């Protein structure tokens, strides 16, 4: 059975709010400048070696390589400590 359009809209709205909240917290935690670009996404992975749901924060600063901050949790579950810890060990992509 497929979810209703109302349920899909509610889920999309909740995800948009979680994305905005996490982006704002990440900007504050990492002391990002206004010109720094940030992208927050939640991805699902079917590979056995990765978590079911992962949050990926892309940090783009002028003159620097893009950094991918990966957190093995859904967006709604990511804490400020998760962001800071992942940023300390973030890989350059």
C-alpha cells in the first residue's frame, strides 16, 4: 500500500525542517562564514558495509576542497556533538 499524498507532504515538510535545523546548527558549531556554502542530505545505502541511513553534510569554502562530513544517523537524530566529532575527522571529497 502506498502512503497518501498528505502523508508524503507531511514527511517532506518534516525532512525540510530537520535539514534547515541541522544546517543552522552546523553553521553555528563550525563558525561558518556567510559566504561558506553548506548542503545537508540524508541518504539510504543498500550496501551491507554501510549504515541504512546516513547524513552527509557538504562544506564548500572558496579556495578549499569540498569536505564531506558523514554521520551514520538519520538527520533527525544528529546531535551537535555528532557534527563536531565527524567534522574533526571529515574526509575531503
